[in-house]
């Protein structure tokens, strides 16, 4: 009973999340693509379940499909990350990422078709299930299947490495864009997607170890099967949960960036046409500092680069360069540094001693207390509560 449950547990997890995704009325392109990923993964684990329940007489019929689904999972998740971090729409040209899966599965299928029933029986018993010791004296077709198994391990390893490397790079670039435009990055960065990618990498290592040991090692033993089954189920649940909640992507970022800047306030600037570029640069920086220090525009929790550019009567690229060059920072950190300074003053002020940390957070321009804690730790290396207690001594 335990063995049967463990072998099918990942299947139940995927079916549960597929149902939720199908019922979701606000599916983004990325979520729709994640549906494809989960569907392929479901087929893969159904074949796993079929294998672990000792169907060695007929498993060979599904072996090539298992090859295809196993080599499709990581490329599909990589492209899901691209849809979140880089691509505005699905690009059919990227179908080539499934080429290794298609070719190796096709190669396996052709060999199986050419094999005699006796060769299939030998391959299933001695190679796939190890029901009998290897004789070593194999036909050419069985040797080609052995070659396919070795090729599978190599391709799978390369896919995992490339998925993690390029996936992390896309996430890092996207997060930089978010921090360059928003002062509040909560629920906008792809930090949780990065965590799932790390866990997916751990799952891949588990799969590699399983392939080295041999899947037959886990057949019939629930205790051996428990570790990979639970590991894969937890990771699949995490990927699905994070993907279900992830609503922000490159599409939303691009839409916000393309919002027009109101330059109706810029007529006054016509008077300063004779100013040199250096003078204008200095004046722009002084006005920006004035807006932050005197008008305290950082108290707007959803302050964006476009908002600051509008108030300065210039374009967002120029403001971004100004912050980078003069403050050696990005927009998010620059605005939050003012919020932290203001919050520190509130934490030590007698007039604000009655305020809770949550109230000070909102008053300082933070969207939530959790964001306040996280950023205070980043800038000051301690929590707001500890800082307040230390200053009160």
C-alpha cells in the first residue's frame, strides 16, 4: 500500500495543480505555458508509476515517450522563465529547445520497432529491470539502446546545467530592470522563481543519482522510493504554487514603462535653454534632491521612475543615469535609502514613540511591514525593533 502511494504521489500533486490552473480565469501567457510544462511532467510521472509497478512486459511501449518527456521538462521550464523575464509572447522559433528530446525519443522508437520480441525481452529483463544478470553478449540493436541510455544521461545533464545558468541570468536581468523602475519591488521580482529553479536543480541531482543507481533499485522497496518520491512531490508543489501566484512579468513591466510622461509642467524649462549641459545636469540633481528631502515624495509607496521623471520634466532614461552616476545606485535602493533615513528618525523620535512599527513603515513610504523589515535589515544590518530598543537606551 505504501509503495503504491509513493509511486503515484507526484501524479496526484500535478493533477491537483492542473485543476486549479484550468479553473483560473486570469491565466497569463506564462501560466498557460506552465500548464504545458505540468502536463508533460504528468505524462512523465504516469510512466514512472507504470514502471515502478512491475509492468516489465509492456513498459518498453512507453519507454520512448518517457525519454521525450524527461528531456522536455527542463527546456520547457526554461522557456517559462523566458516568458516571465524576457519574451512578451511565445516565439515558435524556440521549438528547437525540444530537438534533443524529439531526436533521442525517435531514435529509441526506431530501435524498438526493429528489435525482435526476444531482444525486447532481454533488454527489459536485464537492462531496464535487472531481473536477471547482464549476459554482456548483446545484439547490435540492444547495444544501440544502451548507447541511447548513455546519450540520455549526457543530454539530461547538459540541459539541467543550461537551464539553471540561463534561467538565473534571465531572472537576474529582470530583477535589475524592476529595481531600476519601481521603488517597491514586492511581488514584482522573480525571487521565488529563482528559489524554485534551485530546487529543480536539486531534483535533477536526485534524478541523476537515481539514473546512476538504476531505477530498478527502487522497484518493490517503499523505503528506497520514499526519498525521490517525496523530494519530487515537494518540488512540484512548490513550482506550481509559485507559478500560480506569480502574476507580474515582463509584460506588466513593459506596460508600466510605456506609460507616457506628462510634460505639461515643463514650460518653465524653456527659460533655461542657454544653460550648459553640465549646468542642467547639476540643476536636475539639485531638484531631485529637493523633491526627496523637502517634498518627501518617497512617502508615495508606489513611486516609480516615471513619476520622478514627470516631476523633473525629463525622460526616465536621463533620471536613471543621473541616479546611477551621482548616487551610484539604482532607483529602488536610492528611494528606499530616503525612506530608511526617515524611518530611523521616526523610530528615535519622542513624538512617534506611540506608533507601532507597522505604522512607521507606512508613514515612511513602505508598502508593508515585511518590506520595511527586509529593507531595514539590508541597509542597517539590524531589525527596526532592535534599532529602536538600542536607541532608547
